[in-house]
């Protein structure tokens, strides 16, 4: 039961982190707006709340000396996934800070970039917050106040990651993966409601054999290529002979 609870909590964190990255991509583009800045603020705070919950749960079970070797291996794998998600969150928070400083909303200093992105990001934010509709507060001071908070939260996330490494020492290279890289993308299973989007990969279907017809066609093509090569050599020799005689 403990492992399933950890997996559920980690899945929720991954969902919110992915939504946050989606929102960060729209910063500085024609889709940027005050609503987007508020969506980013709420989403990253939700991600940090889930991060604290994941850290508390995983730290407690990994410090438990009574768990079996198999369970410890599974919890260590979840810990590595959790650490990776935190690293991505920190990177996106720093990117959000940089872009937010370059493209202020209240007093624009430059034109938004025409990235081709259009429309609202409300659906993504609502999915991250697990609500049907987003309600906005229309904070007129979101530029300065939010960026100041964001800078402080980046420091908090960095400190939390350092504390995680001190409390639980799990070597990422010693943790074995349960599946091959990218296996989830090749899976034909339907994506759950917690996913940000649906990615499908259509694998090429094997071609049916045509009873040796392919080999016969390949042999004819090879013969034609050889004949064509000798014809080119013959024409080149004739032209060379004529040039020499005419000179």
C-alpha cells in the first residue's frame, strides 16, 4: 500500500511539473498575459506542495531499516524519479524568472515574440490544479511581487534538493530501471487523466513477402545499373578519342 501511495503522489507531482513546463514555454510569446503569470504562480506553488509531500513520504520509508531489499530497491527508484522531477522544476522556475524579467506585463519593454502559439493556457493550468475552471484575481502588481517570490522559491527548492541529498544517499547510477528508455511512448495503453497530453507513435507494419518478386526486381535493377555504367564509360571514351583527334 505504501508503494502505491508513493507512486500516486509522484504521478501527481510529475503531472503538475509537466503542466508548469508547458506554461513556461508560452512566456514572452503572443500567448503571454497576466492570466498566464497567475497560472504559473499557482502551478509552481502546487508543485512545491507536492514536492514536500513526496520528500516527507519517501524520506521516512527509505530511513526505515525494516523494509525488504525488494521494497527498498523500488523506493530508491521512486526517489531517483522524484529527484529528476525536482531538477526539471528548478530549471523551469529559473527560466520563468529570466523570461519574466525580460518581458514584464505591466510596463512592457519589448514586443512579444511571434512564436506561432495562440490561444489561452487556461486548460493546462486547470489540469495542473485539478479544477474545472480557473478563477483569476487580477493582481496588478504581479510583475514585481511574483518575480520576487519566484526568486525566493527557487532558493527554497535548491535548498530542499541539497537537504534531500544529505538525508537520503541514493546513487542514481546504482538504481536499475524497470523498463527501457522511451517504453512508455511506444506503449499502446491509453494515457490516463493525469497526463498533459497524448503522444502516439505509429510503428511501421511489417511488409508481407511477395513470393520472391522483390528479389527478382532487385536483380533486374542491378543489371540495368551495370549496363548503364558501361554505356557511360563507352560514351566517355568515344568523346575523349574525338577530342584528341580534333586537336
